[in-house]
C-alpha cells in the first residue's frame, strides 16, 4: 500500500510540474505578445550590424590595398573600385544578417512574424545610420564635385545663351569659347565693343546682324588698314572658328551631362538593390534568431524536467 501511494504521489507531482511548466510557457508567450516591439533588441542588432560592417570594410580595404600593383596597367585602381563596391554590398548583407539575428533572438517573441518585423526595423535604422555616416565622411567631396559640375553646366549654358557683350566676353575668357587664334589675331580689337557684340551674336544665334558685321568691318578697315573685302573675309573666318568652337563646347557639355546622368542612374539602381538585399538578409537573420529563441525555450523545460 505504501509503495502504491508513493507511486501515485510521484505521478501527481510529475503531472503538477507539467501543468506548472505549461502555465509558465503560456505566461511567457502572453508576456512576449503584450510587450510588442523590443527596442533594446533592435538597438543591439543595429549596433552589432554597424560594428560588423565596419570590421568587414576594414578587412576589405586592407586586402584590396595590398593587391594594388602600380606597375600593372595604367589604371591599377579601377579594379579596386569595382571590388570595393562588391565587397561593400556583401559586407552589408552579412552584417545585417547578424544584426537581424541578434534582434530576433533577443526580442523574446515566439512569433516569427514579430521577429521578422524586428529585423525590418533593425535594417531600417541601421541603413539610416550608415547613410548618415557615409554622408558625413564623403559629403564634402560629393558636394564639391556636384558644385563644380553645376558651375560647369551653368557656364556652358550662359556661353550658349549670352545676351550682352560684356557677359559674352567673360564667358569667352573663362571657357575658351573664342578661339585663341581669333583672340590673338584680333589683338586690341578684342576689347572693342563692336568685337564683343560680334562674338555675342555668333555665340547666341550662330550668326551676326548686318549692323554688327558692318561696324566690325569698318573697325578693321580703320585700325588694320584693310580693304573692305579683306575685312569681310576676316570676319567670315572668325565666325566659322567661333561657331565650330561653340558647337564643340555644346557637344562636350551634352556628353558630360549624359555621362553624369548615367552614373547617377546606375548608382541609384545599385543602391536600391543593395538595400533590398540587405532587407532580405536582416529579415532572414531575425527569422532565424526567433527560431533559435523558440528552440531554446522548448529545450529548457525538458532539461529542467
């Protein structure tokens, strides 16, 4: 009888332990659901992601710099730039996976969807921080390049659309719109208002008005002792040279604008896909971390029993 009672007591105590563990598990699940977003786990994931990103980037810089051989080819750094871009994307994927895993593991939620949302927020916050760090590091360089590009485009546009002789003279001196041969041949005449009006008309319309042409011809006849025929021939030659230079300047500006637009487009698409891959990696990491949390919770009660 005593043995039977002891057996029944052991069974009752085991049953009580199972009920207690079940209740504890239910309380843990309900507590995790009530808690919602775990910002501490997200901040931990973001910190880990940035640290891993920095670590991998330093490793990539060290390896890439060690592979440069100045004696091979005229541009030994071109391959390094491409490799650096690829390595940056790969390191971002790895670091965001680690950050997402940590966020999902520390979030303390058994729901995989909630874990994935923690990974999404980790990716978003880490991306904002990384972009801020990049902007502070290279913002001055990018801003300076954009400023130079904007000034160049503005200068070319003003050179093509000059409406006053004074502005045309400044543009011609700054951009070389007036060929050196014309400037040299004109000599002191280049400072005369008639010559400036002639250059302005050629740059603006590709031709000169009869009044400006006649005024410049009279000036050449007066100062250079030319015949009217020779003066007109000189004006025709100058007009052809200036027109050719203006056309070349426009083509160069158009090519530069096309190249810049293509570069911006490629950079934007590249950044988009890199961010998309980083998002997928962070969500996958948080999903894996949540599974690890659930697995550890299910193994814990078994070991305790």
